[in-house]
C-alpha cells in the first residue's frame, strides 16, 4: 500500500534533479557581455623592415556578432576606428570565428577562446574578462 507513493516520490525527485542544471560559464558571460557596440584596444607590433626592427602601433576591435551561434569578429587595423568604421586598406587582419567561454579559475572571471585557421597554421586567441564582462585591455565603445 505504501510502496507506490514512495516509488512515485523517489521518481519525481530523481527526474527533477536531471532537469535542473547550473548555468554554464557561457550562459553567465552572454548575460553580461555588451553587444551594442565594439571592444577596442591598441598595442604595438615589431617587424623587421630593411634589416631593422620597426615598432608599429596597431588597433584591435572585437565584436560579438551572434551570441546564439557563438560568432565573433576580431580586427587588427593600422588606424583606429572612427565612428565604428575603418577603411578597407587599414585592415591588417580579420578573424571571424566561433568562440568558447570557460571560467578563468586562476584569475576569476571568464576566458574567451577563439582561433584563426590560415594556410596550414592555427592561431589560438585567449582573452580574459572579469565578472562584469569587462575584457582585459579593451574598452567598450557603444554605437
């Protein structure tokens, strides 16, 4: 007489445990990342030109194009964006890639990973963001 209610209760608890899942790093990050503009940064690259090391300033732009498919674009340009636009001849490289998000266990926050596959070489990129979605060395510029 009591076996059926006990089995039914145990089954309900077992099934409810399967249905509820904790949010993933990707879920959490996509709730706080800004998509109404772009992330901007600048840095230097050193190249050999005429047997001399030449330091050149470069500008980096990151946009999260589609959160549902995990697509982003990472531009390297020789001039900064003006009003969110850059001339085609200023583009040094463009990476359109899927990204993954993981918890940054060492520093806290999140790791944003994406890659570029060019010729027979893969380049992996890792960016770090804090718990507020602020990406290290980048500032957000709203459109």
